[in-house]
């Protein structure tokens, strides 16, 4: 049976799904920053979530604000992407990342960063290698959202 997947902004989903997403993320990685807000003059986009036709949570992506690589300037980062174990390898993470790019661009964010143990996922979506965080053995990538 084909599962219909919808990617939605956090504004368009019931609060219970955001609570569930936070629980999933905290179970995977521990404490998670608030889902929205501002850091100095940077607006942090709301999460994007993947749901099925019954509006059951399949996954989500949250943003954060951290220093850009080799800079004290603050940038917007993809803080976490997670899909439920039963729905992995179905392209949901890619759809979440692409939707996150659209949402960030809508908010006039020029570039996104990510620290990931799965750089290939991002590179196939046009993200570029910045460097390696050797303390975590994770790859730093970036994507410009400025139209050429």
C-alpha cells in the first residue's frame, strides 16, 4: 500500500505532533533547543514535519542558530532531521531538507549549514562540503539559497 506523505510547516500541524517530534528528538539526542525564536537579528524557521494521510508523524526537521564555520557570525543550521524507523529509506529526510530550504529562503535566509554524519544525503541535494568536525567525526556542509 502506497503511503501518501505530506510535508508541512509546524504552523499547520496539531500541537500534539510537535510534542511527539520533540520527544523523538530528545530520545535520540538528549536536550533540544526551543523550536523557534530569534538569535540576535536572525529568525529561526519553525520545524517542518512529515505526516501520512492520517496525520501521523513520520519525521521532522528542526533548525538552530550557531556560529558559522570559522567565523563568529551566527548562521542558521539544520539542527536535526529524524524519520521514524519504520519509514526510513523512503525519501522522507530528503523531502524534509528540501522543504526546509524553501522555508528558509522564504524568510530571506541566504544560506544554511548542517553538521551531519550522513553527508551524502545532503550532497545529493546540492549541499557543499565545508569541512570535517574532527571532534565529532561529522561533516559540515552548506547550501546557498541565493538564486544565481
